[in-house]
């Protein structure tokens, strides 16, 4: 079968590989991926990897590079192993890609995303969404109703990252919120913030294409270019008595963005770190103390969040498809996918791949 595989830094190939072989083990599901998103993690692997893809056998899954990529995807169930009761052949599903022990300290508490042995389909698992077939666990497949499209089902994984950040920030009806960064996760966070009922939404983004896209996604937001505009002053001008926002969500993973969020939030407000920092950040701890703020950090998402997001999408509260800027064939994944996402002009947010 055909698959997109990561071999090493700037080395991604479309190759013929052996298809999954029968029989399926109990609890396993054979799926045919429909469409798969290129994630920022995939991009980091491409430009600087291996980072999370395993050079030696993964401690839990045993997977090693070359790795079939793709952890944001929708699929159709082809077959099921014994004891699988949540899906049947022909069901359309969204993939929850985290794999981890069910019986370690975190697994016993339902905190599967925090297990030190956690692996991920498409990053540290034998299979991924950018292949013609894949084998996953029954807990990795979540059925989607007819009212949720294949594209929307593929976008639930990155949406889970955004929703989790919004949850941790306690965004609610009437909140004032800053989203720092309008990349893929920032854009999804804007949709999530609006769905949560935020009354005043600011977005800070230096890329004009992404800033324009943000205004298109959520009409009425206050768009700020921090390289040209006075972010703090604009937020003071648009919040009660100039106190700042209730919640600031950092979706870039940069020191300057984190510190801007701390300055923008009101006293006893919340800053949520959603973007992943690739190096340590210097912070003004005294300012944190003086403002008596809460800083929340997030890693992945609680896997139980899938049904809730599916309901939000089906109800029209979360139009995930609007973040998609291109759909491409596997054969063009390097040129029109990974390289396009590295373009400094930043015309794309989410590119989907069909194998």
C-alpha cells in the first residue's frame, strides 16, 4: 500500500509498504483513512527531527522510524477484532490518536494523555493517517454522525488542543479574551473562544495573511499587529476601566508572546500556555506575583473530549472546516504541503492530505 513516511530531517517519502496483515488482535480496528491534516508537530519533525518520532523502539508501542505520518484524520472502519463493540465495518470515525497504558498511575485515573509511556498514532505507532490502511485500538476510533463531514472529523484532533486551552482558561459567556497567535491552533482557539461565549476577543498576529484570516473566521474580533500596534494600549482601551482581559491564550510558543499575554491579562486573570516552547523562556515572575495571576499549561488534551467536540461541530458551534486552506494528494505532500507551510508569507493554516 502507499504511505507517506518520515525518515529524517527534510526526508519525507511516498513509498509502497506492506499493508496490515490479518487477523486483527482483540480490541483492534482496521481502518481506511479518508483525509489527514499536517500538524505543527509533523512540521517540526520535517525541519528538525527526529524529535518525537522514535529512533529506537518506543517504550510502549515498539514503533521506530521510518514512521507513517498523520495523527489528525478521519477514516472508515474496514474490520474489527474480537471484543470491539463501539464501531462496526462501514462506520465513519474521527481518530483520537493517543495510545497509552490503561493501568499505570495516570491511566487508572483516566489521565491517559499524561502517561510517560504515551505514544501517538502517526508519530510513534506502526501506522498513521497518511497511509491507505491503518490498525488502531478500539479506544482510538470515535464514530461521527452524518452531520459531521470527513474534513470536520479530521479536524477534531487539533480542535481538542484549542478547546482544552479554552477550558483551562475558564472562558465563559461574557469573557474578555486575548488569543496570541493566529496560526492553526490560534485560529481554532478563536473559534473555540467564540463558541464559549466570549464577548470581546482580541487576536495578536504579525502575519497580515493570518490576521486577515482571523477576522474572516470570527467577525467582530479586534485584530492587532504587535509589530505595528500598541497591544497593551488597545486592550486597555477596550476593557472595563482598562484593567485588561480575563483570559489570555498563548498559541505561539514564543517568549515574547507569553510575556505579552501576562501584560495583557487583568489582575487575578488567567494566562494559558497552549503553544509549545522549543526553548526556555525568560519571564518576569515579579509581575506574575504583583498581578496575582494564574498561569495554566496544557499538554495535548483529555481523550474523553471527542464526543463533546463532535456535538459542537454538529450543532454548528464550531465550523472547523473554515480553518482548512488547501487539500492535496499524497504525491505532492512535500512541495505543496510541508514546504508550503514553511513559506514565510504564511498563506496557509491547515493543509489536508489524501492518500
